[in-house]
């Protein structure tokens, strides 16, 4: 008779222990902002479990759990940083949990209409890329940047013969005319860069890049029939800071950037930046036994920033970029038979003159020219920007001087023939 009683007592004890182990506790509370107003419809979850609920429109919630303190609950909501709160003991009074607004959702401010505005308030087709985002993508010039911006095209056989288009409009590639400005405006800190060669220089201390689509003549004047690039650089700061960056790649690619900034006097700060890019060529000249189409860039930028009052800001900038890329030769892709007589065909002429037939294979990356290729350039200038606040507006004055030196040498017959041996000039 004792055995049934013992089994019954064991069952009762097991049920009591089960109720203790699996007993649910209810936690109530309200989710608020830092200013005390409720955060509606926030998500509340017991960490390391699948138990979760949503707060109501007034931020109030109630959630049940079998876990015993201490444990964590996770609170998340759109526009706020997800946060964990530790529950040390269960209480009858509702919890008050405060979420911090997410700083990553700050509004983007642009100057595409010659004044500082929130991007969402600007009725213009525009793409904005932060300087850090461009660096992370390896976009150190416009040629690389076009891969991040829809509808932007850049065509170039050298710095002078460069075309920057937006939506297929701008300038015609191959019809370079130094007396005609391009159809896409290129602005850096409000200064217009008239020559498309500026697109081949390396970026230095970029804060933000705005690509504006469509005619912008009302805001930027001439040469913006297709749109414009509006580039803003980082200004010097009174707080001492320094930054260095080193990138390496194939073909012995190496790029180094460095900048230092800090205060030099009361209300006066300065910044000095330098950038260098080096890469081996990819086209082999069998005649000279050397490589062409490499990169050899060196850039400097200096800034002085004077802020004597809250109303007046003065920015003095100077920059120079020097490039010696060892030329951009063209590889012979094919020879077409003409309607002329056989003795006037290209292959026959070459043989009669005692030359070897050129290699016709665009994928070989080989040339055989008898004139060294050179496409050296230097580009730079000085600018002064003065901003003075008058009431609700700002009066801006931009003064600048720019220069561009172009020193090329080309083999215009693109072969070892002494036909058009050399062309050069600025």
C-alpha cells in the first residue's frame, strides 16, 4: 500500500517544481524618447529567446517570460539605436525605457542651388556621395566615381581629349577644342574648372560630391547644359588632427594620402594635404622595350580658414596636381582593305617600304612605335571664398585663378614608320 502513496507524492512534487521552473512573469513598461514623449510601436524582445511583442501607439507594452533575473530585454524602433536593458529584479510598477535617436539618420545638406538646403527639399535630380563612401569604394578621381553614379559617362584617351557626360549629353568625344568649354560643369568649392583635364586629378580631402542632372544654367551659369559636378572639400579645423592612407594593388599600384590640420592662431586654422599615385603601364612597346599607359600622379592642397565671427567665414585655398603618366598609346585593332588598287593597300605599302607588318591584336597590349609617348600635365590654382551672413541670407564672393599646362608627344602614325613621326605642343 505504501508504493502507490509514494508514487502519488512524487507526482505532486514534480508538478510543483514544474510550476516553479516554468512560471511566467509579466513585465510592463513604456518606451520613451529622450524628451519624454512616447515611441509608438517599438519592438520589445527577451534577449536569447524568440519572445517578442510590439508596443502600442502610446509606447506601452506588456511581455511575459519564464526567465528569472538577471536577463536582458532588447528595444528597437526605426530611427533609434537598438538598446539592451538589464532586468535585475521583477517589479510591479511599469518600466520607463528611453531610446536614443540614431545619429546616422541625420539630414543630408547640399549646396546644389548655391545655398545650404536639405536634400529632400531640393526639386532637382541629384546624387550625393559622401567623401568617406567614395574613399571606401576606391573612387579617387572622376573616372572611378562614375561607377557609383547612374547616368554619368567619362571617355578619355588622354587628359586633354576627355569628355564628361551626364545622360549622354555634354561633349563629343574625339572632337577636342580648347576654345570651347564642356557641357558638364565641374566645380570645386564653388570654383569652376574650365578644362576637362581636371577630372583626371586625384581627389584630396573630399567632404561631399553632388552630381546634378539636367540644365543648371540658372544656378551655375554657362557650360552646365547637361548638369554639373559640385564638389565640397573638408575645411581646416582648430582641433589638431592628422590622417594617412595607403593602398596597394596589382601592376605595382601604390597610392598614399596624408593630411594634417589644426589651429595656427585665434580663429585661424590651416590644413595641408598630399596625394601620390603610382602604377606600372599595361602596354608594352617592343621597339623601346618599355611599358606605357601607367600612372604617376602627385597632388598638393593647402587651406587657410579664418572665422573672426559667426557671420564671416574666409577660406583661402591653393592646389596643384602634376602628372607624368608615360603616355597613352593606341593599340592597332585591325586593318581594313580599301577599294584602291592592290599596290596601294596598306600591307603592300609597308612591304615596299621595307618595314615589318605591325601586330594586329588589340588583346596583346603591344605596340611598335618609334617615338616616345608623353602626356605630361600640371593643373592648379588659387581661390578665395568669403561668406558673410546678412539677415536670413548669405553673401558669397568667390575669386579664383586657374592654370593648365599640357605637354604631350605622340607618334601619329601609331607604328614604327617614319610617316608622321612626332606631334607635340600645348
